[in-house]
């Protein structure tokens, strides 16, 4: 073995067994995600230094991972104290990983419990809405939606995702709420940011946000699964609405609106509960089926009501709406 030839630090392996020059052990790469508990995957030929994982034969990436975990380059003198520290660090890391897994599993189990306890069926949502959803003005008019949530003199952006950043071309996408009321409904939207902006803003960059009175929760699917069939979508919406009710009643967040996006998900608009509350929801978001990337991102666009979805052709609409702000 030359000084630069990759080799394996046998002291770092677990469940080591030797037969002649053949050594088997628990594969460090499989072990990193809790696998190979019986210690059967890893093999090393101590005569020529060839190693690999029996579960991933010929997988170069897996081999690189093994080497990153237990490989050594060049000569290394035995150092039991260093190896002992390394093993303690590794065990700590595994304990932390296992604690994270437990937390997520608990949240998932809790989620099922929350959903069962906070059923909020569509007719009750409709019944409970402070503004009656009984005509196109409340259900579909984006101008009415804006005027309900923002003060008349606030500057808000509406447009499609790309309508931002260019002088002249995009300046008209920022208007006061009063000015949006004067424009034809079809020139408003299709998206809005849950933010207000200084007069004269032309870019929807985070640093330009003047205030973020709302946080919009996007229930885009549980455990990374997007609902597909009409039945799955119905069930998803029903479960998401139960979580909205729990956030409202259990966490005491103030609900502002619920929007059906016209595709597969609902958006819940809540009055901004403050940074600490946002952070704790962000931690639990993925387990709750909420897109964590949008929490605390007031510059991000969300669909307004009365907008036809480009892919599904479905129309976005209001399911629940607070009374207009004075
Ligand atoms: Zn492996």
C-alpha cells in the first residue's frame, strides 16, 4: 500500500469479523441511515485493500460515502484515544439523528390525532366564515379580497411570478389597495404577496418588504406525497382544513382567509403571529404537511381568488374570509 492509496480504518468499523484476509463488518454508509444492523454488508480484503458494500455492489457513490466515514489516506499511527473520541462523536450523532426521527414520527402520529379531533367539514367552514361566501364578490373578486385584508393606503404587489425587477415594465404591479379597486378585475393578480411595500418598489426582493402582516400556509401534501385523484384531493383538503382549525383554536393564531388554489391544495392566511411562533411552526411544518419554505417568506407569491389555474383549469376561490379591516 502506498501513502496515497485509499484504505480503511478498521478500528472505526462495527461488528468486525475476519476469515483469513477477508473482513466483514457493518457498512458505515448503510449504518448512517440506520441500516445493516446485523453487520453483513461491508467487506474488505486486507491483502489488497479492496472494499465495498454487498448491498450496493458497484455503487461508486456509496463507496465514496464509506470512504468519507472510515477511510484513511496515507500512513496513520494507531491512536486508541483518538478512535475512542471519534466513536463517541459518532454515537452522539446517531443519537441526535434518532431523536430527530422520533420527533417526526411523534408529529405524524400527533397529526392523525389532531385531524381526528378537529374535523371541520366544508359546510361548517362555509357556515363559520365571517363574510358569507354567497356571491361572486366574496368568492372570486381578487380586489375584494385585497381590500378585506389590507388598509386602503397600503402598497401591495399583484402579478405573475416573473412580473418583478424591471423599471417601467413592472412598476405598475405595485399599487395602493385603493388604486387596485379602480382597475378591472382581470388586470389584478393572478398572485399576491402577503406583504406591503414602500411606494415606488419595482422588485419583489425580500429586503424591500415594508411589513408582513400575514403568513400564508401552503398545505401541499403530507409526507412528500401530492394528492392526485379526486378522492385523494378531497381527503387532503379535509385533513388540511382540520389542521387549520387546530392552528386557530389550539395555537390561537388569528385566521384571515382560506383559499382553494384551484389545483390540489389550500392556502390558509393567518395574521402574523410573530417570529417565535413562526419558528416553532417551521420546525413542525413538514410533519404537518405544510411547505416550510414559505413560512416567513412574505415576498413569495400566493394565488388570489378568481384566478384560473394554468394546468388544471380550476378556479381559485375563497372558502373562508374574515370581516374587512376598518
Ligand atoms: Zn452499505
